[in-house]
C-alpha cells in the first residue's frame, strides 16, 4: 500500500517579474494592460493566482447629506442596498472560442459618474432621486500597502503562483 501524500503548503510562486520605469506616471499607464495580462495568466491551467504589487489603487468615497436623506425618507442602508444591487450580478459563465476561454459578463460600472446616476425611489416625494442628489462621490488614492522599486526606480512586481502539485 502506497502512502498518501498531501500538500499543505498552498500555492507556489514560479515567476516574479519587475516592470520598471524612471517615472511613476509612465508606469501608471501600464496598469490596465497588466490587469488584462493578469486575467489571461490566471486562465492558464495550473496557475493558482497572480499577485501585482505597487499599484496606486483608488477608492470611491461617498459622503451622504443626512438632511437630504431625511428629506427623501431614505437612510444610509437604502443607498448601500441600491449600490449593491447594481453591482450584484450573477456570473454568466464562460465559453471556449477556439483555444481561448472567454468569460461572459454583464457590463459593470467603471466610472464614478455612472454610479452617481443610480436611482432610488424617494419615500416622501414618490419620485426617483439619484445618488448625486443625496451627497458627493469622489475618487481618492488609497494609501499604498506595498511600495515597490527596483534599483531606486518605481516598479510593479508581477508574481505568478501555481497550484500545489501542478
């Protein structure tokens, strides 16, 4: 009888690449391409994940006006639910087109001005009201959790991890 061997180590990094530029602004232009590359690499059989470090990620900050909410008969939970419903889409699956795997999805919001137009129903006025009428929504840069550089120049690291036993 052969012993059963279990790998408890998790994913294993097999390659790490540095994307370097002398200017942070030039480096930032590559973020969209790197995100697309990440998705393609993660679709490769045996790849567990891809980790990119060094991006200046952004986040949306919504400041709601409590007087406006009250005037519309709404509360923070109503706004949160409206936003979540817009983003809560069921995965449609994927199909194969030749050798390429294509993910099926519904268009999602990719700009703040689209989110500002999400409508809620005013409980007092009995008419639609948009997020932008209830407060302000702005995009700010998140504080970097990982600062990456290579030979003193700004960089991104792109690390490919494989599944155990792959």
